[in-house]
C-alpha cells in the first residue's frame, strides 16, 4: 500500500475545502440575508440533500474507483461499480416511485408532474455522472504530472550517473598519458622525473578530491591546466612551441571539472612530432558571461600501430557538454594548412 505523504493530505484538504464552500455557500447567504437560523438550517438541508450523493460519488471515484479500477483498465467493473454506487445513493427516487401507493400525495400527481419527476431524476443522475467524470479527470491530470515528474527525476539520475561515468573515464585516460610521459623522462633525466611525479601527485589530488562537485571554481581549473601543460611539455623537444594564455576577469565563475583537459591532452598527442616543428596554442578567456576555450595545434596523425590512446577523450567532452550545457555551448573544429583548430564557447 502506498504510504500517505504530506502532499496527499494537502490535496484532500483542498478538495474538502472546495466541497465545504459548495455546501455552505447558500446557507451562509441565507443567514446573512435573513438572520433566520431556521431558514438557514432548511437551506443547508436542501443543499445537503442535493449534493450528498454527488459528493460521495466524487470522493469514491477519486480515491477508490479511479486508482484501483479505471487506471488499471478494468473499465467494465469500474462502470458497474459506479452504477451501483449512484443508484444506491439515490434509492429514494426508486422507493418513491415503486411504493407510491403508500404516499397519498402521489395519487394527485398528473402525468406532467410525473414527467417533471423523472426529468429531475435524470438530471440528478447526470449530475452524479458529471462528478464521477470530474473526479477521474482531476485524478488523471495529477497522475500525468506525477508520471512526468518521475520521468524527469529518473532522467536527472541517469544524467548524473552518466556524468559520473564520463568523468571516471577522464582520470584513467589522463593518468595513462601522463605516466607515459614520465616513463620516457626517467631514461633521460631521473631528477626531472621525480619532480614530475610530485607534480603528478598534486594533479591527481585535485582530480580526486576537488572535482566531486558538478561545477568547480574556474581558478582551480586554470591552475590544473597550467600544471598539466607544464608536465606535458617535459617530453617535448626544442622543436615544439607551446603557448598557453589564461585570462580570467571574473574569478567567481564556475565550470564543469576537467572539461577541457581531454582537448589539451589530444593536442599534445596529435600535435607534437619528434622530428618536425610543432606548435600548440591554448587559451581560455571569459568575456561578458561567456567562457571561450581555444586550442590550435599542428596535426601529425598517429600511425595505425600507435595505440597510446583510445580516442575517447573528445567523445566524452562532447557528451559532457551536451549533458551539462545543452543549448548553452558551441563547438567549432577545423583542419586547415596542417593545423587543427577547436573552439568551445560556453554561456555561463
């Protein structure tokens, strides 16, 4: 059985309040206009006599017949229960007609009066049916809203799970490439390799403990990218030119953690050659609520035998942008004159 929540009580109280207004409107109007308690009592009994059956039909359909029969597609049983309920609540009409001989007043009723009697009875039945339809309509509207809310909640949970998975892919990917750099450095300069390991430790500490939130301060990201670029430059030869420019006017900005690192990683992986001149230009700037990241690098495609990376970095970046900045980002990329260019603009 579904647990009764606070919102369920509020819904019941609202409906009860509306019905109280319907039942008390005429008696209160009578009281204020006549100041006669007896007339007010009579007015209330008349209103109660008219609306007590529709009230019962409404709440029975809203809380029982609708949820347990109609919305479970038991339409025949739903219809039968409503007919029994409505006819049972209005048995007085049938009793008066079937046992009219017991009431001397009915003997004086003309054909037109009986026609009026049955017309009133049919209208009253129609009122009951309308109340049942209104109850089902309101319950359907609430049910649709609840289903939509559940779908939105599930979508949000799935999005959070996917974002967490995508970010978990970044750290191993980033670690894999960085360890390759340090491994190469140990054969050339062991002291520099030790410094690089210490620097890598700082980077991993940030990646593990400072990026658990949905967004992080931009200054922390800038510092991370500076350190990462410095670490990646260790394996570059004198033929490689690396330029990095970070211009932050608003230090209060926040951005998704490690969002651009795959692009920087990709620039060093595909933009650096050991035998030919190479160039990498990286910039990040905020202007008028926009965050603009650009990366330009020479293009040296990997050989088929080079398995140093799986290529998931760019795919993850695109997917994270779609999930976190849907409709608020633009992505440009091109390859011209052996220079690869990518530009991301975020609306923060």
